[in-house]
C-alpha cells in the first residue's frame, strides 16, 4: 500500500517540473548555423554527395528487394564469381550511372540555390516558390529513378544465383518464400565466412590500426564455426580500415578503390574508421584455412597494412 501511495504522490506532481531539463528561456533553433550555408537547405556533406553522384539511400527500394547495385557488385566481384564480360559490363554501367547521377546532382544543387535566392533576394512569392519547388522535386525524382534503374540494369547482368549470393554476402536475410535453405547452403561455400550474428558471438578480438601501416595484432587464430567480434580501433591520425577477404579479393578491391575513390565502401566484412574512432566487424568463420585482412586506403595496402586469420579446422569436420 505504501508504495502505491508513494506512486500516487509522485504522479500528482506537476510532471513537467522534473521531466524537462533546465533550458535557457530562448533555446537556439536546431537550424542555427545553417544561415551561413551557401544553399540553406543543403549541408556541405549533402552537396558533396550530390556532386560525387553518391547513392545516399536512393536505391533502397531496389537494394532491399533483391536488386543489386553496381558498387557493391564490384566490391564483391570475386565472391560473386563474375566472369569477365559481367565485370566489364558492370564497370561500364557504374561509370555511366555515376556520370548521369553527377549531372542530375549538379542540376539539383542549382535548383536548390535558385529557390534559396528567391528568399535571399526577397523576391519570393507563392507563384515563384511553387515553380522552384516543383523543379527541385522533379530533379529529386529523376535522381532517385537514376539510382533505382541502375539496380534494375545491374540485375539483368547477373544470374539468379549471383543475385541470391549477393543478398547473403550483404547480410540480408532471405525474404522470399523458397529462399530458405539457400542462404545456408551458399554461406557454407563462401571462402571467408559469413556476416556473424551479434547474439552468437563466441569471442571478442581487439585489433589496433596505426599510421605505421600496421595492424596489431597482424595475426589472429580462430576455430572454424566461431563468431568473432572484432573491435577495431584507429589509433592513428589517418583514416584506416579493416577489411576481411581472400588475398585475391583484397587485391582486386584495392584496385577498384583506386579507380573509383569516391566509392561508397561499406560491407559487413569491413569497417572504415576516422582517426581515434573504434568500430566493429562481427564475422563467422565457416571454413578452415586462411582469411586475410587489409586496409584498402590508398597507399596503405601497398605499405603492408595487412594481416591474417588462421582458421583451425573443427574436430569431426565442419559443423553448420
Ligand atoms: Cu590504413
């Protein structure tokens, strides 16, 4: 009874008195600082992304419904077993897509600047605002379509098997009926293992990255079937990354990074870290043997920023 009485007393207090932290009478607007931007509605990062033709989630409807995009297909080229014509066609698609996306991105920035200047010059009226926002909306739609259509085109370049494999390698769970079993079966034949389940981590291994282009430790031992949580720390002053792969994959990926330096670069088997940052890769090692890791930042790979994971065979053969 006493606790109920205490609760009742508590509830009768004016809630706001303790729910709201002390704040200045005139809190600054969350937009404060934005008034100094050249285009008020776009941040520097948004302008950079539009200028470089970056995806920025425009293609989610395709990507997450089983339509792969060229960036990640190229990153996974080795593991998807792309043949030479597929590789070449994908490179072409990527280059053409980037060119179009950059063009539309530039037009979109210009349209936002136009809208901005209506207000900056105090020349905004309902008619002009209507026209300027329509133009912005149209270009946003075009850009989104450009990304989505590129995923459509990419999918026609792949086999059904490669499309399924892509989903597994990207860490997506199978959604379609009948896909059950596939991810398992393909996961097993993957050379380096599969994205790990955070709830089933067997061990945590800490890896440090430094500006002497070294991983510490650079050699790690695990057992087949183990799910390892790599806690990766960048203790240098440069950007570094930890990417798991076969030696051949890492080499190829590094060449790709040199060719498309602005490439978005994010997969379950890697983490890219700014100086001082810490990140994680959760990975399940399904095959005995050797898995390599490397930093694919320009010059780092060649500078010897590499390491290896020795995967010891599990007694009695592979357990699923
Ligand atoms: Cu590095």
